[in-house]
């Protein structure tokens, strides 16, 4: 099976083709491929399917634990770069169809920069989803490891828990992210972002990604965090989101529709060999 590896600000994905059998991979095979020591290593797998009759490209993505995700901002940008590199699209806007709905993508600078119209962010509990009565989930309290946080929840095709804070560090995400991801308030689990506001046009975030763990960068996390910063009146519409892997440019309009733009890097291509799947821990 051929693979194509890219990263977007250190958030790396492997693209596989459905016609090579990628649409039939089992969770344990996905885990092995994504493993940093026993596989190729990545933050997830993206599967390419041929273009639909309406001209859009179907998109499916999987976390390193084998679970399928609805939408990924960096994944969509990487997928767009793959489509461009393979000659399936040009620098004209095109549509990608995700489980969470269609998005529009535009590739520029010979594929090295990609802009995605991510759709509208929702703060409604039943859409995110968040347990309890129907409401906008804004500045509510949640506990993890006996510590209380004030959070705002959002959905941009996948769920997010955004926690404004000061003194931001990677340890915050690594310490509290695992508990918050599976907190009973989130029936479908959640992505977690700790967010520090730098000024009216810049924030910094640390990310614990659902099904993947601590992550250097995330497009959907950047989009959700920027939308929350605007919702809380902390930032204006144009926001640079700084992450350990680099920065993304986010525009949030007054209806909380998000446009995201940033760089994508092609890492390399290769082939999987069957013996990769044969290795077992503790022996050959």
C-alpha cells in the first residue's frame, strides 16, 4: 500500500487511497500504522476516494486509536495539498465533503498554503454535544483532577472544550486533557484547548486532541478557540492562533463562520510492507 505523508505545523497525517484497500483498514491496523515506533508514525490517517459526480471530494479521517473523526482543519489542509500534488485540483476553489458537511478549500503558493472555509461554529449543547438541558454552553464550570475550570464548548463539525487561562503551558493540556476528553459532560468525548489571550488579534493555545493526545497544532482547535475568543468579547474577527508547531490565521465573522489559512509541508512518499502488521509487543 502506498502512503503519502505531510505535516501542517507539526500536526502530521498519512494519506492513503481507498482503491488500495485503505477503506477496509481495521482499528488495530490504523493504530499500528500511526505508531511512532512500530509503524510510520502520524497523528492520523486520511483516506482519498475518487471525486463524486457533483465534483466534491469525499473525506474520511481516523485518529491514532482507530476511531473516525468528523472534521480536522489541518487534516483538510493536508488532504487539499495531496489533491493538488496528485493533479486532481488546481488553485481554483474546490469542495471537500466531510461527515460533518462540505467545506471549500483553496490551494496557493504551489500547494504550500491552504485556506479552508470551515463553516459556522455552534455553541448549542445538543449540537456539540454537551449533556444537560438545551442551552448555549458559555462560561460553565467543569472539574478535572479535583480542579475547577471555566470553559466554553463549541462545535465546528467536531466537539471542543475551550478553557481561557493565564500562565499557559503544555503541562496543562497533558495533565488535565485526558480527563476532560472523556468527562461525562461530553457524550461524544471532546477536544480540549487551554487558551491564553495575547491581544485583540492573537491567542495562544495548548491542545489535547480527542483520540490522539497532546498535539503540536490543530486547525479545528484553532478555529474553535478563535470563535470562543470572539464570543467572549476577548478578540476581534481576525485572529492569529499561536501553537507549539506554529501559527494559523483565522477569520471569524459575526455569524461565527470561520476561514482558516496556513502552511502545509510535504514530508515524503513510500510503501507499507506486510511485516509491519505482523510484529507483536514482546516478540516477533
